[in-house]
C-alpha cells in the first residue's frame, strides 16, 4: 500500500528564516478565515434547476398544484409509516400530520382565491 505524502511547504529554509512569526501567524489566520467564511460550493445557475415554475402561473394554479403535491406527500408518509414501528413510525406520522396541516392551509387559501 502506498502512502500519499503531501507536497513540502513552498517556502525554502532561507525564506522561512527571513519570515517573522507574526507574518506567518497572519498568513495562517488569513487562510483559515478564507476557508471558513467563504462558501466552497460553486454557485448553481438558475437555468440548471431541476424544477422551474414559469412566471405565467397564476396563484390559483400554483395553490392547486401545491395541494396536489401535499396530498401525494401525505399518501407517501402514510405508506411509509405502515411498515414501521416505535419511534420511527411516530416520526413519519408526525411528518404526515404536518403535511396534512400545510395542505389544509393551502386548501383554505385556494378557497379564498376561488371566491374572488
């Protein structure tokens, strides 16, 4: 088995002797801050999104679609919960309850949109 050995530091011994500890500390802090404060994931352009909802969709159609999607989520959670027991079943059924509640709010909003 070969062990991967990292590259040696880019500073030579003479360069390292000329650097004072304060400048080395500042460089280390700068590298650490750059690593932790910047998002390393590349930005994903909107054109590559899996789902894109056209701007032409009206509120009523969007709410109706959301209601259908939530109904499917309730059915999926219900099926998943049937095969489980204990705490796992409780979690899945809790998700099902939250989705049903969200669907009730969407349906109520849809009733308000249909009346206007």
